[in-house]
């Protein structure tokens, strides 16, 4: 039984009617106009084995099952490299979509990959190579620290990070998000030092299993999935000097190419907001370093007018199949 079927079987009649109406509307829209040369690129980060309140915005395996069922039913899911070339050539099939993952979380290989293989769907995994084999991203240090810290208040004014209520799960999430916002655009070293100090105060181990091991990246490639670049340390490129930014992009490309034994031709900008997280000079670096396409986090759907090295994407955050499908259908009519 598919994930979507399980979801429907336990849903109230009103929900089932809503999903049925959306499917009917979709068929009617397809008959009215078949929009080829529009590409929907979905962004994921994690697929958790089970829901975790301290991982806001991340989906679990059950949700991923039914999301892929809807994608397979209503869209033509392609490898990103193929979709980019066909978009440029003007021969992209109607309802084209791609699945992408950012950062390199271990659950990409351990949870998402088996589901993708079961459904027969391709995906692209953008990996920050510096965190493989026991590393941890600074923002995850913040969230894991907030998970472990005791008490009702967190005072980190000595780190320039203020004072935060942490008496409930909701308060801890709000505090973690506020801390991430304060740290995000600091220089890379300063940002990491403060996150590490917060983790030390929470008693976090120096090594963790949140990110993939090298052999898991190779497993993705061996399974026919695409592996793309995402810098070494996931910095905000716009705050680096040009030489450091180029090293982050080039060293990541070289490390991943050596790991999988094949060229790495696709890139995702860390954080990904054009003009804020990366600049035109970084787009030129990506092109000069041999990448054939790159993706941002600018919301929208790709068209033939989209910049090949700044392709838009969007996050499928909706919690029910009907709303998820509605957003996917809406996105086809809203280019970036």
C-alpha cells in the first residue's frame, strides 16, 4: 500500500473529497493548457524516521512517502541534470519536476534513499563536504543545544546572543530560531565559535551522526542519484572575501568528485538568497569552475527565461496531501 493510500484511508470524508476535487481540477487544467518548459524544483533538507518537534519544517518518512506518490501521479520527475538540458533546449516535458536535498544529512541516505528507490524516482543531493564523517553544521549545534539545555531561561548575553525563554518545546524552538538568525551573517569563524560554545555548555559531543558518512555519499551515486556541490563549510558566500569563496566552491567540487569517482556538475548556493547570501561574482565563480547549472532558494518555477546558474526552487512544507498538491498545481502558474 502506498503512503498516499495509507494517508487517505485514515482521513475524514471531507479531506478525501478535497483531494478528489483537486485531482479533477488538475485534469481539467491539463486539458486546457499543457504547460511544457516549466520546471518545478523541490527543496528538501531532512527526512526524519519519525516526527521530531525540535526539527521544525522537516518531514518524516510517512509524509515523504505520500508526497512522492503525489509527485509520481501528477508530475514527470526527472534528474536535475537532464531537466536543465531539456529546459535549455526547449524540449522539457509538461509537468516536469525535480527533487533536491541540501546539506548532506545522514537521513538522506538512511531514510530518503530507500523510499526514492522504492518509488523509482531520481533526486539530487547537494553535499557540504566539510561535515561528512562526524561533522556538524553550526545551526544544528544550536538546535541540539536547545534540545538538551535545562532550566527555564537561557542567558547567553556574554556571547552577544541575549536571553531567551526555554521553558517549553515551543519556546526552545523560538529561541533556537532567534539564535540562528543572530548568528547567520557573522563571519564564518566567529559564527562557528559561538555555536560551539553554546554546544559545549549543553554538553554536546564533539562528533555526531547527523551528517552522512563518505560511504553513504558513494551509495547515493551508486544508486543513480546525482551528487552536487554545496561548498565545504556551508558559509554565506557574500560575507567571504573572493579568494575564500572560490576555495569553498572549488575544494568542495574536488572532494566530492574524488569521493564518487565522477565529475560534479551541479551546485546549490548555501542559504541561497540572490543578492543576500551570494552575489553575481559567485555566480561567475560557479560557471568558471565548470558547473553546468546551479540552484538558489529564490521561490518559483523555472522557465526558459530562468538563469541557468540561479535556478529557483521551493520547499513543499504543506502538511496534508490536498494542500501539498494544491501548492504544486499553483506553482506551475507562477514562474520566478
